[in-house]
C-alpha cells in the first residue's frame, strides 16, 4: 500500500525524543512513510531508532541547517502530502487524520498546522500567527501590544495563541515549521524551502510564498501535537539566537525592503542586532554564573 503521508523529521541531537516522535506514527490509521534526516548529530540520537521498523534514515555529514535538510527529505518522499515535523514533537493517533481531513475539505489549501502544546498542555506561541512584519515585530519587542485593546490595528500582536481557541479549522497567515502538513502539488508550485536560512524564519518565508501564490494556510485546533520546545538547541543557545536573528533580517529584507523606507529598515536592523547582543550577554552571564557556582561548590 502506498503512503498517504510522507513525514520528514529533521534531527539534531534530539536524544530519546526522536524515538518518541517516530513511534507516534505507529498507531496512526493513515499509511505513513517516515524519513529521518540527521544533521550530523553527536548524541547518539539515531541509536534510539534501532528496532523501529520502516524508517528511512538520511545521514548528513555536516549540519546543513533545517531548510536544506527538509528539502533533502522531501526529494525522496513519495506521498501526495508531506508532513514536516520536529523530532521533539509527539501526537495522538487522530491528529494527522484531522489535519488531512481539513486540507481535503477546502479548496486551495497548501499547508495546515495543528495545536502545538507545551508539556503542561497549554498552547504554544507560533502554532497560529500573523506574519511578523517589521512594525509588528517592533510592537512586540517593546511591549506595545498592551495597547492593542485600545488600538488593535496599530498594536496588533502577531502571535494568536492569546486569542480564544476556535472550534474549527481557520485560515491564518502563518503556522510553525515544527508541524506542517504540505500538499505536494502546492510545494511544486511554490518551490522548496529557502536554504539561505540555516535555522528559524524559514517557515515564515515559506508561508509568505505560499500565500503569494494563492495557496491557503489552515490552523486545525483538533489536531493536537505536544512540542518539547527548544530541546534540540538547548546546549547552544547563543548559536541558535545568532541564526534566529540572522534569519529575521533575511526575512525582512526579502519581503519588506520595498515597503519600508531605507532609514526605517536601518532602524529595524539596529533593533534586531541590539536584541541579539542583549540576549547573548544574558546567556554568557548565565553560563559564567553557573561556572562560578561550580567552582565554589
């Protein structure tokens, strides 16, 4: 029987969570093809897949980044629908059924994402969101969203998880790359992931391009996924933050440079890199504090 869904899981030091993610497909009623693309993990992640049948493993000799690894897996996938799923995600057996049904029931739906839950069950930011334009990002960075009740159009928060949860699938501007079910036909129309991103913002880029090509994006609240957010990058926070901020700048320059005056884009760039500097100082100080504590102990 041919696969209905090809799952592409990009792994980098996800540890035992990788096996938990892969085993989520065991009870799924849909025929699924599971492809794990490993970005040169050093923690023995792949050893946890021993004895798990039917998993295709692609081993990259270096960490080529998330977008490039997703493309690598998509090129060998065979199904009509491709699920891009983080290795720190797990899901109930009916989650993929809900995602697929929502896509099939509506015209021109190119991708769909589910409810991303923290380990305590609360909803994560990013699973449903508006596009973070430079202005929206400025508003969020400086806490101006507190004025959104009075001036909702001016101080809109692009994260939508603070809004009431809908009881049915709804169209949104963007979803998270941690969990994306994509129609192959739409991917062929839009093109692959942009490999100019190494980590972070490549999902926003893809959402922008899908919508520019007339493909709709759905958030499906009944499709529930548990996401152990940040596990894979926990050991290298400054490295992750560097690529996150670099990705922001690539995203802003690619889609908004012509909409914003040069001076304003310069201020945006200054704000992005100032934020990175502050975050880097924070993590460096925290690491130094831990080291000092160990020395005293």
